[in-house]
C-alpha cells in the first residue's frame, strides 16, 4: 500500500512505498525535503496498540497442487500405465506372429509380392518389444 504525500513548498503530490514511512524524501521539482508520515492502524486496538485479532479476515484456503491432491497416486497411475504397455506389447507381438503366418501361406501359394509384408511385421514386432521392455 502506498502513502500519499505532497510537497509543502510547491504542492507536488507523490506516492511513496509503505516501507519509507518515517523517512524523508526530496521533492523532484523544488528540491525541498518532505517528511513521510507513519501511517497509523485505523482498526480496533488493544491497550498495547495491537489490532484485535477477531477483526482480522480469515485467509483463503490455498488449493493443493494437482500432484498433492488425494485420490489417484502417481504410483497407481504408473502401475496402470505399466500394465497397459505390457498388454499392448503382447498384443503387438501376437499380431506380428499372425502376419508372419499369413505371409508364409501367401509364399506357399507362389505369391512372392507378400515378401514386402515382412517390413510391416518388423515394425509391429519392434513396437511390441519396445513396449514389453519399458
């Protein structure tokens, strides 16, 4: 909160930070010295000059960061992701195996153009192995 002061000589108004209360500043217009007053508390005070705690506002509760909120933990999420990766890895290897069988049947029937399918088998099998290793 800023304290508003004005020069007594030229009338120029200034806004001064609250931590400058009780100090003196120099006017930029006429170079005269201005005393910054100490701001008094305007609320209810006890005999020692302290504010009554019952008049204070309650602080708003802070929201917990997302990773600290109760519920699904990071370990549970990690375990579920691990299980899903393993499942898809096995499925990918099964698909690659079935593709190899299909290509083998095509080659037995004399269709040598099916050899290009081994590229796809290698890709699917590679993904399956990667998911099984992670």
